[in-house]
């Protein structure tokens, strides 16, 4: 799973702030895949650019 796919899966449940996405992503991966908030916002920008969010 990539960060991109993980964030898309979380966004299926509805809109979230970047910090919420980061917290939920880390919670669901057991904190074995830590994210910084910059990664989240960069990925969200790319998802928006690609018309996915």
C-alpha cells in the first residue's frame, strides 16, 4: 500500500484535515509507517491535481 492509496481509503469515509489523516493513517498502520504532515499535504495536492479528491 502506498501513502496515496492509504489516504484515498481514509477519504472514502468523508473529508478530513491533514492532521486527522496523519493520525488515522498512523493508527491504522500501528505506527509502523510514520508520516509527517508535509507528506500528507503533498500527497493531497497530487490527488487533487489528478482529479481524485
